[in-house]
């Protein structure tokens, strides 16, 4: 086993532990949990059985199996960027709503105090 394989095995283990910990605290949904567990398991499988990656590359018509990982990583990164943008927009809308509600409440309090 070389240093890169050891790194991938440790990374897969750490990703799996983090996914289980976050899922236990119910901080993300089942789809995210499955994605992270899939990434962790994939790191183990592709490290222990490197020919599996080459076979996947040939299934997708790619000359190298590593290209499959690159393309899958790009898809996952786009997915998570879209999730983060969606969450950011939702947070912005929530903050706007809260600021409006606080404004209305402050106005009502000020009107009540002046009477």
C-alpha cells in the first residue's frame, strides 16, 4: 500500500464517521447522508480494488477510470453549490421577513408608548 492509498482509506473513514455523526444529530437529510456514505465507501472500494475504477471508465467510454472520478466530482460540486445557493437565498428571505416583523413590532411599541 502506498501513501496515496493510505490517504484515501483514511479519508473514506473520516468522511463516513462525519456523515454518521451529522446524520445522528439530524443536521442533513437522507439524500445527503447517502451521498457522503457513498463517497466514503467509493474511496474504500476504488482504493482496495483499483481495477473497478478502470472498468467504470470503460463503461462510460472514458480511457481512464480516474476521469470518472473527476466528472463525478464536478457533478457533486455543482449539486452542492446549488444547495448552498438555495440555502443562502432561503436565509436571506427569512432575515428579510424577521426584519419586517421586528420593524412592525417596534412601530406598535412606539405608538403604544406615545399614548
